[in-house]
C-alpha cells in the first residue's frame, strides 16, 4: 500500500467514524484531526468515498 493510499484510507476512516458516531467533534478528537480539516476532507472526498 502506498503512502497516498494510507492517507486516503485514514481520511475515509474519519468520515466513516463521524457518520457512525453522529458527532463530528468527537470523531475528530479520536482521530487527531481538527474540525476544519474534517470539513476540508469532506469537500474533497465524495459521499461514496471517491475523490472529487
């Protein structure tokens, strides 16, 4: 697995965790991201986990 794939998987994991928890702030805290980073990622990664 390449570094880019690892980064993409981690970002997707954050989005999935936020969805499962129903709480963006808590998911960000658990994964070590800021809420701003979360919303930037969400804008980049589509609803099905594909890059825009």
